């Protein structure tokens, strides 16, 4: 619902901006850039429209109208590598590569609708950030006081999402490889939507989609729920820094760990066969509870009335995470991404999960 409402608002903006351009009342506050006249310069105006390709490239754009102002970048690479984009209202990056590599975009709401429209940019919103398109916010640094929506496939690939009321990974692989920190709520809705993500210090994390938290590392989150089928697949959930942590698993899981550290009280709630693929790591000094009651730490009980018990251990053995070596200045380049994927997936070939790409990619392999 949030996606449809936000996109409706974007559509309304397009209509209203056209009407505003025709209005003599505000005509004097509109700056339109179609050619090269606005490149590498500083523009301050109520409304700024960068419509032509590369039209506002490497410029500084400021909207000074807090009521009717906006900045829109609709042309191909129209606001590419801008020094800064600042608006008291909204910024719209709807052209392909339109705001890519922008050093700073500061607004109430930021809409990244063009393909790779906000890739590798730095976004700061007092309201929401909307990443609609494929790779729209890939490698992007996002700081939204309210909500972040990753609605396009791989839209927030390898992004850095910090703070906010919620981070919503709605599309398939929407937050693939993302680092999400200090968001109050994280929702992984699409298929493998939070695959290979690192999520830390979120109050709650929810996995709704199929394998939505595949190979994901979650730490410092007091409430984790896996609702989607195999939503916890090769997932690590860690109580690091918490006094209490609850993990609820509603469907089948696969090769995942729940780690309860010293000083933490942890509860793992198993529904049906959900905990069949869970290793419950109970370290010295931790209090480890499990539901249903009757599951015991010596693993002598397999299930209670059809509800599968986790496998207990007191030994910690962690894999090397995909994102541990991820370069924070990672270049968004298809071939580089392909090579990085396999370089960081050491067991990929052994599992038979690599596929050879076309010769145009140098026959490199990519982990699936």
C-alpha cells in the first residue's frame, strides 16, 4: 500500500509541476535546464527542472521555496555528480542515472525513480526516501528520519541505510548486500529481499518473503520473526549487546544460527517444523529459553507434539560474512559486482551455486 501511495504522489507531482510551469504567478521562480547552460554552476531558484541530458551535471542546486519548491532531474545523467542538491520540499530523480554520484542530496522526501537514478549518491531526508527502480539506490548512503522504501528489484543493492522509523525491503533482492543500521523496524518482504544484508541494532526485523533473510546477519535486534517460507536460510541472529532477544520461526528454516551471548536472555519460539534447521548457540553466561517447553540442551528430544526442537550447542563457529570485506567505496559496475560476488563466496563452487556468464563478461562466475 505504501508503495502505491508514494508512487501516486510522484505522479501527482509530475502533473502539478506542469501546471506550475504554465502559471504566471510562479513562472519567475522556475529555472529550466535543457542544454549545457546549467552545467558546473550554482543555481538557486524556487523550482529547478533539469530536463536535458547532463543538463545540471556537477552543479550546486538549491530550491529556496518552502511551499511550492522542488528540484527534478528528469534527463539522462541530468544531475550526475552534482556537488549538492538541497530542497526544503522534495527532490525527484526520475531520469536514468539522473542523480548518480551526487555528493549530497538533502530534502524532505527523495524519489529515485530512474534506473540507477540515485546510485552511489548520499541522501539525507527529513521525511522518506523512495527507491523505485532497479538499482535505483545501489551503493547509496541513505539517512531518512522517517522511512526508506526499496521497491524496485535490487533497488538498494549494497546500500548503506542508517536511522529512520523503518527500512522496507519490498522487492525481490531489494536490499541485497545492504548494511542497515539503527532503523527502528526492518521489513524483508520480497523473495531474498535481505539476502546477504547486515542488519544491526534494529528494534524489530521481520522476514515475510521466500528466503527473505538468506545469508543475512542480524545483531542487536531484540525481536526477529521469520514468517516467509525458509525466511531464515543460512541466517545468523546474534544477541550481541542485548539483555533480551526473542526469535520466532513460523516456517521451515535451513542451516541458520541463533546466538545467545553472555548476559543475554534469549527465547526461541518454534512453530511447526520451523526450528528443524536452527542451531541454537547458548554461550556461557547466557540464559537460553525455547518454546515449546521440553526441548532440552542435550538434544535428546527431537520434537514436542509435532513442533521441532532446535539443535543446541555451546560452541560458536561463525562463517565469514559476505559483507565483512565489502569496500565502502564499492564501484557500481556490473563486472566488478560479478567478480566481487564470487570472490566473497568461498564455498560457492563446492555447493554448485555458481553459473558461468556469457563470454562478454569474461566467463567469470557469479554466486546465485
